[in-house]
C-alpha cells in the first residue's frame, strides 16, 4: 500500500476530469470534520468562486458518519466539538443565504452512494472538498470521485490541511516522503519562504447566494435541516459537555482570540480554566508574550506556555496557514519578509511545531500503513508487550504476540494509568488533566506515553486509542506520530534505549509543582522534591498510591524486550 498510496490515486482521478459534463444547476462544497470554518478555507473558497462565475447557488453538505468515528476511535468530545462548530457555521452561512445541509449516514460503506445521490438531487455541476489524508477516507473519496464522474459531475479535491502539502517536501534522491524530521523541516521552510504568497494565501471568504435560493422549491428545504445536538453512541454527560463548552468554546472568532492571546499576552498559571483569551486583565503590558519565550518555556507544564490552539487546528476551525501568517507582521507579509522557522527564537520554535504537524500528515499520506495499526518501523512489529492482545483494527493485519506474564496485573496497570493512579505524580497529574480537560500539554503527553509503553510495557496502540477517546484535539496523524515516537516504533522516533525517567522529567517540566498539586489534590500540601517522588510514608499518610513499578527495573526490561531476537 505504501508503494502506491491512495492519495496519489485520488489526485490522478481528479486530474482525469469528466467525459460528458452535465448541465448542473448548483455547486456543492462537502465540508468534513477537519475543515470546520468559513474563512480561509480553500475548497469552500474555490466552490464559491465557481458558483459566482456560473451564477448558480452554492450548497454546503456535512455527512455525519458514526461508523467512521468508531473506526477512527474518535471520541465524544471531538464529535461534540464538531457539532458545536457546525451549529455556529450554519448560522454564518445562513446569513449569506447558503444552506448547510447535515445528514447522518449510519452505514459508512453507503457514504459514497449517499453523497452522489445528494449531488444528483441538487443537480450539481461540480463538488469541492478538502483532502483528508487518512487511508480509508482517501479510498472512500476515490469511490466518490468515480461515482460522481460517471454521472457527469466533476470532482475537485484540494489540499488545505497543511501549510505545505504532502508531495512537495520530498527527498532529492527518489522523490520519497521524508522519514526524518530535521531535513524535512529545513526543506519545508525553504519551500515556504520561496513562495509565501502561494503557501500562505488567505483564501477569500464565500460570496453570498442570491436571496431567491431561500424560495427555490428544490433548495429551500436544505435550510431546514438542523445540526443535531449529539450523535447516538457519542453523547457527553451534561457536566463534561458544560466543561468542554467553557474551556473550548466553538467558533472561528474564539479560535482567532486564542491565537491572539498566545501571540500577544504573557503566560499565566498552568490551570486550564476557561480559556477566555481577552478577558479583562489578561492582556497585560509585558513585552515577553507567550510566543516570544516559547523556545525556552514550552516544556513547562506548570505555566500556560503553549498556544492551546490544537483543538481548533484539528477541527480546522482555524487554518494552519493562519497560524503561520500570525507570526509575521502585516508589513513583513506585504513586503516579502520571511517566515522565521529557526531554533533560537520563540516564533521560530513555534513554527517548527506547525511543521511537525505537516510532517506527520505527510507520513500518513506517504506511508498509509501507519494508520492501519502498523508500526512505521516494521522491525518492531514483534515487540513482546504485556497485557491483552490489541484487537486488530479494521485495517491491521496482525497483532504482536503478547507475553503470558500476569495478564491481570497488566490490565490493572492499564486502568491505573488511565485514571491517574500509578503512584508517579507527574503521570497521574497529566492523565487526570487529560481526563478532565480533554487536553494536556505536549511534554505531559510524551511522559504518559513513554511511561505506558516502556515502564508498563503496554502496546502503544492501547494508549493511542485511549488518547483519541479523551482528547478534544484527537487527530490521527499527530496522535499516531506522538505514540509511535514514544514507543520507538515510529518515524524518526525516540531510540528505544532513551527512556524518560519520570522523576527527572517531573522536576524539569513542573519545577514549581503547581501542575501536580492542581491535578493531584492528595499531594496539594507537599513541597520540594517529595512532590515529584513521594516516599512510601508520605504517600501512605496522604492516601496516595505507591508506584506500580520500579522505574529502573522497568527500564531494563524494556531495553531487553527491544533487543530480543525477532525484534531488532
Ligand atoms: P503548541 O505548542 O502551541 O503548538 C502549536 C501547534 O503545533 C499545535 O496546536 C499542533 O497543531 C502542532 N504541534 C505541536 N506539537 C506537535 C507535535 N509534537 N506533533 C504534531 N503537531 C504538533 N496533537 C494533536 O493535535 N492531536 C493529537 O491527537 C495529538 N496526540 C498526541 C499524542 C502524543 C503521545 C504526543 C506526544 C503528542 C500528541 N500531539 C497531538 C502533539 C502535541 O502534543 C499537541 O499538538 C500539543 O500539545 C497541542 O498543544 P498546543 O496547541 O498548545 O501546542
């Protein structure tokens, strides 16, 4: 499958065009889970321009597909965030007399058929969509493309998710997707800076439809479809929903505010309270904004040092282009200034993170097996993990063998990891933050992931799935990339013998201890080094669990496992 990735096939199919085009009377934009915005949306913008040129209406469709959500481990928080953003978009589009039609398709195999029936129903001339890089989404889109073309409807799939799309930054030797980040990032920056207007263009907002669309017998009904409040099987309980709404408000304006807050205001406490970016007092006069000190502060979990824009990027409420544009002053953009992507400035370091996001999307597109439950480094497919065998995903063709050692203990350890009761304060604080807020700081994700796969020797796919269930920013490319990095099975991974010491990591990432004290109230009164590594007597006195493994022994076991015959 890596030899002939479906992205390549889709792009070929789109190029082919339609033999006998029909005389369509509308243009359709198919909005998906990753492009929930109106501004700077490439497919929407092109669709709108086409509709205007033809003087025919633009229609927006969103298909809810619960079986896809199951197949991709998409969690209720991510679904709820999708629906909240859709409701906001529906209002904005209605003001432009553009209908947003939503419908639910319970059978994922029927999506291509359902979609093409819709195109026929609205007598579409052409449909537009932004490309999704997950392998089965690409396969579905290929079917859609073929089916539409057979009806004389042309299909336009365009890149939008990344700043520099997959296929541009490739190795000089054989045009392959880079499997090492540093050379990838260097070339990524060179390409970007060589053609800033192209890569950072702000796609024009859609034009309004004529008001008469509202009275059209064929189309007026489309304005009536309501965005559902929830998808059966993915409901959030009321308290969780209220929390998510408070911390992660929906809508493009909120996303832009959060970005502004990162670019222009100073870091405060680590507590993920309501992210109300421009609340009175939050805009202080300090010169050193969060982004300015990002290079030195970004690994601090006890401060609010990163942008927290990931839920909005994952859902496409904000474009990645807009993030990079925001790092350049208006004059720099207008006068041919360059994007700073270097290691020595806050801005440069932050732009490099956006490049990591692009990198993992390129991996997904170029090496589709990673989204089929396979390790990027095939040589680690047979690592002996503890715990129950991981059920094959719909796409995986095998599971690594499981050691027979104390299955029940491994299962109990997984539960303690999930709930934040491992006896390692930094791991517990991070897991409780994830469970409560739907988001946790990057360094904390790395510590928790490394702890699960190396200290507990649990298959990385168990953790990958759990993160997807809880994260509001759950994104296959970045989540898979992060998990496989930590498990040493991935592209450009952490080497298997470089295992985080959770106690040292804790002291570095949470030097004040504010993060642990906030999320592990049992330890709220503890100060100094005891907070990172409580003694048995302190733990017993405070009702905090004792460590479930001895880190040094666990580390040695992990290294042994990665060296076993048939593995390395
Ligand atoms: P900032 O530090 O402000 O970075 C800005 C943006 O750059 C982020 O919003 C994100 O889009 C991108 N970015 C930053 N770091 C990374 C990275 N390491 N890899 C890819 N993109 C990055 N990110 C997700 O968006 N969704 C996930 O499901 C996800 N799962 C992860 C799982 C693990 C085990 C690990 C180690 C990392 C994961 N990440 C994931 C990457 C990263 O942790 C988050 O993007 C980041 O913590 C989001 O916070 P922020 O917006 O404040 O980031």
